[in-house]
């Protein structure tokens, strides 16, 4: 939102004489990107910082639902499902989670008229410990705010656009931060304490931004695969180009089904576009869920797995593990009559791109490296908030009484290299490209045509 001002008038004059246009243009774009994007970055940083500690928060909030005391033998999964069915005869059971330890409750998910409902059971006694609708989970609300501002598709697009423009903010900020013939690290790696308030305010923004810039960039890039527009298209392209799931995950020929695994189960990112096979109906009775548990344990599924029940006569059991570490991810499809494993898709099967995305996602969520991952990511989130607020403070202190206080700069059309960079970003991130077109039209036909508006924006 601001740039470095050399403490030397001669060096500042020399810099402006050599590269006045590019420097001013980048300054202006950084200013506008910051003013517009910073509020959304603060929201993302606050909600993301909270979501990093989802395991600890939910363990505290729902401890009475999660923890059980082993008392003899466990009831079979089918007995547990039958108990839940008797209590909710008008609802459809969609999933069963056995629990990852002997002291963890089991979970049964129902499809109800009021949305998905999770019933927590003591697997030893069958006692119902509590229920939670998905929409009532506090961390689900935090995630919804983080991903779509609790505004559905429109909110998702706004968050995606803000994230993409934050990349512009980082790139332009790095250029403005880059020392111009400086012989000291003051104002570059640490603030200048004795150069006056103006220099200190600038350093209060620029120096911390440099230190957390790489972390900000990483969190933004690893969050984009979840976005509704860019993420979906990126995922489709990765699959269609052959860097998605390989044929080796199938036992026999890959299915021609149009149903994707994401349509029937909550699975890791790399498995969302995995096509769902069909069960071979030959007069068999469906497998008991207990047999599916046995199969899942036999093939070495991570104990956090969930079993998604078949919805149709030719559907399959889908077993998904989405654990803290990307290397433990797994998705398998099981014939509901024969118990044959029709597809077994794990981290080792992922292509290099899918592996990178999977690792990025678990690091982004703060689960890949445990508490160290959480606290480092939290520091980046706190830094994002501080940089955004210091940028606003810097602008407010320098803002003139009349006008917005935007830096004066020549038209971007005259800066071929910078214009080329914007075009490339617009192609890679289509929503950025669309916003650039809108900005250009507003600047050309509104801001520059109305004297009062032109003066306000210093165009």
C-alpha cells in the first residue's frame, strides 16, 4: 500500500529519473490492490488462523461426544446402524465412521430434511452420546466464512478474486521493497528507528511484509485448489491431461461412469474426480458393513476412515481416509455384493502434481507437521493482519485532505512489460483477467472522463 522513500534526496531523484514510469505504475497498482484486497485478507487470516486449530477446538467443544470408556466387546457396525435406524426411521443412513481408537466414539451420518445429521454412539453400549447437524458445527461455519464469506457461490468468487489479487499485491510489493543501491539492511531487513516517523511507518509495513511474504504466497497458492472456479478448472485440466489418477488404481478396466467420487463422498482433493465404478449385481445380498470394516482394515486404511454406504442397487461402498498427513490419504471403492476392491487410490499413486497439491493442502490446514505447522502458519496469519493494518495506517497518515491519495502514474498501456505481466496473470487466473477488463473500462470511460472523479483518483 506504500513504497520506500529513500532518505537521500539525490538518490531518490536519480531513481525517479531512471525508472519513473515503471516505479510509479507499480506503486499505483500496489496501492489500489492493497486498499481493495486488504479487508478480505484480514478475514481470511482471522478465520484461517482459527481453523488451523480445528482438531483441538473440536476436541474441547465435543469431548462428551468423542470420548468413550471401553467396556467389553464392541457392538458390530450393523447393530449400531440398526439402533440409529430405529431412532430415525424416516432418515437415510449415508455414512459410518468406526473411530480411530478404542476410546473414540463411532459416528453415523444421516440424510434428513434438515440437512446432514451426525449421531455419536458409544460402540460398546450403543448409547447415543449426542447429535450434531453439519450446519451447527462451529468449525464448519468458520470454514464457510473462510472459503465463501458465508455467501455461497458469490462469496466463493469474491474470495478467489481477492486471493488472486493478493498475488499481485505480493509481486508488486516485492518490487517496491527491493533495495535501490542500499548499503545497509536498515529499512530492508529491519526498521529504521532513527530516521523519523515517516520512514519508520513505511518500514513498519514493508519489512514485516518481506518476512512473511513467502508464507503468504504459499498459503494463497495452496488455498486456490479449493476455489470454486479456478480450483475446479485446474482440477479438471489436471485429470484430463493425464496427470490425475492413473489406470493402475483400477482392478480391470476403468469405469465409464459419469459419477465422480466427490459426488458421493468427502475425499481428498486428488480423488475428487475419480470415477465411481458400479457393483456387479448377480443376485447377491449386500455385504454387511462389518465386512467392509474388515476389508478396510485388511488393506491398511488409516484408522480415521469413513465408510460411505451405497445409494443405489449398483452402487459401491466408498471408503475414504482424509487424515492429517497427505501420505496417509486413501480412497477405495468396494463392490457392495462381492467385496471386491474395484479401485484403490492412495498417495503413492498420485502424480507429481497431485502429490504437491495434497501436501500443500495438509500444510495449509496445519496438519502435515503437527503443532509446529500450526504455529508457523498462525504466525503468518498474524503477520498478514499486521501488514494489512499497517498499510492502512500508512495510507491514512499520508492521505491528502482532498482525494484518495493514490500515487500519480502514467497509463499502464505505455508500460509494455508490466502490461504483459498483467495479461499473463489474467490468462492464468481468469477472474483477475475479467476484473482487469472492468478496471480498464472504468478508468478509460468513467474516471478519466469526469474531472472531479479524475482528481479524486489522481488519474
